C-alpha cells in the first residue's frame, strides 16, 4: 500500500515522521529538566517551587561510612613518566637465593612533584660592534620575543589566575614571586591581562557571531567598572587649630544619598547570551536597544527566555513591518 502513495506524499510523511521523533526527544528532555528538584538532582533546596514536597528523612542503612567491602577500586591516573627508577630485589624473600632478571609488569608507585626551578630565563644579548671601515658603532636590533619581557606561558598563567581563578593582582604577584621565583609589578600584571585580551579578541568575536545565529537564553545584570577619584585617607595627626573661616558648604547628594567622592565605581550592565555550546558576555554602559542589538545582532522576530521573563524582539521599522523598535518584556 505504501508503494501506491505518490512520491511527494511519501516525502512529506517521512519528513513528518522524523520531525515527530525529534519533538518527542525534545519533550522527553524538557520533561526531565522540569521534574528536577533538590531530591533528584544537584539543585539546591532553595530552587524548589513552593508546591514541591520536602524530601523524606533517610532511614539508617546500617552501613559504615566510607568505602564498602567489594566496591570498585579507584586509583590515581598513571601519567607519562619524566624519570623512571627501577628497584629490584636482590635475594629471595624465602630462601635468600640471589635473584636476576626483569619484571615485564612491575608495580608502579607514582610520585608527582613540581620541579625545584620552575622559571626559564633567556638573555637576548644585543652586541654593539664597530665598523672597521667607517668606525660607526651598530647595535643589533631588539628581537620581537623580548619586547614584553615575559614569555607566553607567564602571560597565559597571569591572565588565568586573575581572570579564570578570580585572584587579585597582589596575590598573583606574590604567587609568582614565591612559587615561580619571578618578580613582577602590579602594572606588569595589568599589561599581561591587556595583551591576553587582545590575543583572545578573534576567538571572542567568532563565539559572539556563533551565538547570534542560535536560539539563546539572555539575561543582564548590573556591573561596576572603573573607579572615580576617591577621597584621600585621613592620617592620624594632632587636632587642628580652630578654623578662622566658615567651613565650606556640604557637597550635594545624588539620588542615592552619597556624595560624588563616594562614587568610586562606574555603573554598567553585563549582558549574557547562553547557548548549549557557547556562552558570550558583553559589558555595555546601558541596557537599551542598542546594547541588545550588540548582543544579538540584527533584530529578528523571536522569543527567548531571559531569567523569569520572555523577551520578544521585532524588526526595525521598514523591515517588512512597522513594529516597535525596542524589546518587549513580558512575564510568563
């Protein structure tokens, strides 16, 4: 009977069957995620909805803490060796007979350590030589590798500690000096961060362009960057003489009740676009349509989940419709 169907109908039925299978898989995946709570997943109890039932108290199992008898053995991963030391028995442990030969599968006791000297210093010596003909002294030009004073491994490590591990610049400087034996200033760490950001620019651009073509979860939150001139610290000193003139009027207060000298940081907005494969962050000074377009690119009609809201974007005027020019936020 299937053979009697027209070819166009067979193609449509096959496409619909494949789409149904895909939708069923998506529904099963979403149903599993919706049913997750603190009792059956890693989610904390604070994320449970109000109607969620509390987890029943656990009944004592009677087992001791720790590994149970007969459980699978878990050992450290054997890494490739940089140095191998063989230890062979010289006599039999029973009859004291002399032993010779090699064991094809010896027992490996692995020891991992850091090298005593972790830094590698290269001196590029640029010589100045005198021409025997005109007596002009010429110095070798600087090599590009020595322009920054630090190699790529030091630069990547400094950027990883301050950016990936969220360690401050002073602890990072102390770590480099104590662990690696590499002295550096706070300004040097800042320069290494900037060079790393420049090197990662093309990668960030490629990731950003990818998220523009994918459905993404969006969100934004306040972000403080930069610093305003702060009030100098007050040093301990003897009481000053009584003022001979009237004190100056107090500084005006802003909307939050603080003086301009207390506004140490500049308020901005951190935007995020989350896809299953890539997450992109952008920092912008506002939360308007221009910042949204920077995150998502050319507007197109779509609905995306943003925290507890759904955001609907519309094309700009003249692009097939005369809809609004800013995102519309609607609560679910």
